[in-house]
């Protein structure tokens, strides 16, 4: 019987100390033979300061091996342990896992807190269902062709870009918006600017009472927007249009003259005061009931796999990049989001230990939450001032939004969620007819494609190995039926000529 030679005494000592081993073999000689090793099915060698596992290859019938909290870097001895089903390697110094490609029975694997950058060797392990790779930056290459994925990502980017170029509001949507806006008063250009400065994404504002009249309530925690309203004072005039006094100061005799018609009362603007209003997005009005010109900027409905995709991309941000992702509370929705669907907040300085924080509006549909998370993921990857110095952080806001929304559109549509119209509307709203030099645009696009592939390659791998889902499981979502608004009903009674005439008069 050959005695096993261990390069690392800590490994030998840990095996000899394992109670399960002690019950299986006679350790009086404090040595382990090759025959002894074949009796062992499970080893817990965690937290023993092991640097080399040379010698472990003799334990060919091992089913479970725990090497957590050691200093192992070379996994080559594991290649012969073809019966392994559970392998725990967290908290070591591992960067190369090519030896694991020879473990066809492996079902459970932990690799967190190592330096692994390539999981390609795991692609052929069809039984692997549980894998933990937290706290590492990983490039994943799933079974699906990397070349095909790159090609599809590029094609999706081109389609979105074309949709932006061709983006227009259809006449029906414009007329519906006109009907909707007629229910509210018009505001001066000064007030429009004032509203925009307070809430960048404001759509339609009205006083609290007006929203109540429409059947909607202002959400808890929302702060009113302030606009200027004229101060009107009633004055008493004689027949020659001379001001006698303010109505509230009129004497009993003057009031009699008003009653008799000798004097008249007119209201006159004497100044301005600030009054509170709320945007439609601050109310509980469902997005489905927004005018189409507004609602088409959102993705409605809940795709069957939207929550799974959201969870996987969230794990990418939290576990791989060390960021924080959460749904905004009512107060955060009012104070931080302030009309935005999501926001990415970077630490104030390079030395800060704070993570990048991403907030998402929880009131959105699951499909929209997913698209918004993909949008914020692009910001986190491309526009972090502490990791992208001299790169994209000096870009104008419009071009940053272009990159983020393009990336979001690629991710959403790659997984079958139809976001084309929303992507085009959003991007057109930011860049419009802005003339971006072709060379700069190509560079921006190249960065977007790289970010999108990073997100998609990670997501593809996790979907396949954790959720057992492939691209074939993601079909194009059917267009969600929008609840009819009064504008829809009214427009259905008009013929094309009447609609066009109405539009020309708006």
C-alpha cells in the first residue's frame, strides 16, 4: 500500500483531524494510504491555512470537498476527482479554474472572494446548478456563441438608432394630448421653465383640487411644485372709470352705489404669488390612463421573466460590482427620484467607502423596472467619475442619457421585451436633432456595445446555470392593451379629416 505524500503539512493535518476520516481508517501511524483515501466520500478542510492541495488527487471517490478560508491557488490536483458533486472554494487565492472542466458530476460550486476572471471552463458542466461567484469581476462566456451575441447586440443598437431617426408623434396621439390638456389651464413660458427646473420630467401639472376632481390623489410624501399665479384685486370704479377704492374697503354708501349701478366692480392684476401644483406623475393616475403621447415613453405590462431578469442584473450590480440597488421608498420617490424612474448616485470622492447607489421607482410595471435598471446599470458602468476618469464623465448630460438608454434598449429587446418606441422617444427627447460628429458617435456606440455585452453575457450565464432558462424561453412580449381614455373614445367618433383639422388648430 502506497503512502500518500502531501506537499503541504497543513493539508495532511487537516485530513487527519477530520472526524469522518478518523471513523473510516486507522490513523495510528499518522499516515494515509491510497487505499485509505478511496474510502473517504466527504472532507471538510476549511480554515486550515492550506496553500497546496497536492495529494488530494488520491481521494478519487470524494463527493464533497470544503476548502473554504484557505490560501489555495493551484486547483490542478482536483482534475482527477471526477466524482465530486459539491466543491466549496470561497475565500482563497484562486484565479484559474481550468481544472474544474474535468468534473462532470459537479452540481454545487462556491468561488466567492477569489480572483477568478473567466468562467469558460464551467460551460460544459451540464449538472452544475448552484454557483456563487460574488465579489469578483467576471467575464462570462455561456454556451451560446459569443460572436452571435455580439452580432445581435450590434443589430439591436442599429435598430434603435434607426427608430430614433424616424421618431415622430402620430396624429392620433397628438390630438389625444390636445383633448387631455384642454381639461387644464395653460401656463406661461416662465411657469413652464419654472416647472421644468423643479421637476425635469414633468408632464402635466394641476392644483391638488383639480386632480381630485379628475378622480386621482396626490401620492404620499410628494412635494408641490410652485408656479406664479396673478394676484387679482377687486376695485370700485365710477362711470368715468376712475378708481374709487378697493371693494373690500368700500363704505356702506359706496356699496349702495354699486348695487344701483352707479359704480362698477372690476378685478385687476396687482402682482404675483406662488401657488402649489402637482404633476400627473405625482398622482395615483395609472400610466395606462396617461395620454398616449406620455404613456408611450413607458413599457407597460409584466413579462413572465421580467422579475427574474431584474434579480440577475441586480446581482450583477451588487455582487460583481459592489453597488447597492433598492426600490425607492415613498419619501425617496418624492425627494430623490423627483419624477425620474431611476437614479444612480456616485460617491463624492475616490477614497469613499460608500458604494454606488441605484434607486428604482417601485410603482412602475415590472417591464419598466427592468428597463430602468438596465439604464442605470449603463450609467454605473460608463459614467462613474471614480472609475472612468477622462472617459465619459465629462460627456454632456444628453450624450450620457443617449448611451444609457441605448444600452437599456439593447438589453430589454435582447430578452424579448419590446421597448423600441420607449427607447426612441427617450433618446429623441435628449439628443433630438443634435449633430454629433460621426467619429464621436462611433466611439460612444462602441462603449455602449461593450457595456451591453458585459451585462448580457453575465445574465445569459446565470439564467442558464441557476434558472435553467435559455434565449428560447424569452419570446417577444405581446403589446399591452392600454385602458381607453376619454380622448380615445372621443377620437373614435372623428374621421381622418376632422382629426387633421383639429390638429392644425392646436
